[in-house]
């Protein structure tokens, strides 16, 4: 099978799965409305979905299974967190203001591309009155991904590992190339690492794989991973550490120290990476991608920037951000 045929089949499969997800969501929405006797918001549906999943998972082997209490909306309370982020250009003009949603497992999603806003490369929700719509849009995107993640095809198997790694080794891969949504690298070391991460995630879902990949990417980007290699940590040690990580303020603080070291060595590193993370947030969100990696890069850069300026005295030309929104605690 040549590459063009493979891509055509992959595109057809993606369209079929998207249609299946939409049908599933419509059915789920109808059941939720029937249960509640009223229209239920996307944010509440997402809370209910996660709450029910958490409530029924530990009881899977018991006769009680999913009780009615599993559908109680209060069960999903505070399982999902929201963060509002304002992004400005170099002149301080706001070019984007949007809601970002954090799931308990670590995934992050944003609203669909806004229908109106400033002219230029990126648009923005100009009216703060549209905050509720943005929150609903982010919840809808997250709910679609959560339901899609429950499909059997989204679980990593030995067959998938073999197909994905064979494909990675056989094609000419560019940085933007991917296989079923997973970014690939062309060099052999990258393929070997890719195989190891997939094997580590056997019987897990693609969303769980993505959450682990986000941590590994943050470790690599910050320079923390290079330090682990210098200390003689094996690949398995790195994977075990990444799997045990909780992305919280302590983790961000640890990575920010590595970023500060890079700033001291390469002047302007933090500013450049902060700008890049915001570009990625905007572009990835508009493409409907999972956003935790650029979201955390931005937060780590902001933290490192403040610490660096406090410790060493920052240049007035360094990037400043008017970001006074409170950030929620992370799961």
C-alpha cells in the first residue's frame, strides 16, 4: 500500500469515527436531558460523564454497578477546572482571550475558533459576555474527546505498536508528520523511544498516552531530561518518573529552574519560548488539538520569568504579561 492510499484510508476512517462520535454525543445528550428533565449544558454533561466514569470504575465487578447516584451532577463537582488566559502582542494589545479546560487526567482543551474578534491572523472573543459560550465550547470539545477516547480503537495494543513503529521507520517523516494523531520523528533513536513509550502504555488509551507524552515533552524542553541522562538514568527510569509526575506548582517550579539556567546561558530564551507557547496555544486550539503541552510551557515560562527577574534583574525589554487571572490547582 502506497502512502497516498494509506492517507486516504486514514482520512476515511477519521471521518467515520467523527460521525460515530457525533452520534454517540447526541444519544448521550438526549439521555441526560431525559434524566434531568431539562436542557443540560455541555459543561455539566462533561462533569457528569467524568463523575459517572469515576464512580463506576471501582465498582465494575460488583452487582451494584452504576447506581443512580452515579448520575448525580454533584459527583462531577470540581472534577473539571477552567483557566482564562489573555494573550497580548508585543505592543500590549489583546489578541486573544479564551477559556482553557483541564481534565482530571491532565488533558487540556480550549474552545473552537471564535466567530468574531480582532482582524488579523488570530481572532478573539471581544465581548466578555461571551465567556459562557467559550466555556461551553471548551466543554464540548473536551466531551467529544472523552467519548471518543472510550472507543476500543483508541486503546493501545501490541498490533497498534507494531503498525505505528513500522510506519514511523518506513516513511520519510517531517516534524509535522503524524500517524493517527501521534507525532513521529525520523531518526532511529526517536523511533526507538517512540516504541518504548507506546509499549509502556500498552492497554491504555490514546488520551493516557498523550498525557504521558506531555510530561516527557516538558521534561525534554526544559532541559530536565538532559540532566537525568547525565545522571545515568535509563529510559525505563525516565518513563517511570514521568508516569508518576503530577503537573502541579512543585513540578512547574522544578522545571522553571532548568529554564532559568537556559536563560542565563542563552539570553532571551524565556521570552522566545513564551511567545512560541502562545502561538502554539492559538494554532493548536484552532486545529482542535490537545493543549496541555503549550499551556504548561506558558505557565512555566511566566513563573521562570518572574523568578529570573527577581534573582538576576531582568531587562526592561523582556516580555511582560498582564495575566492577573488566578490559575486553578492542577490534578
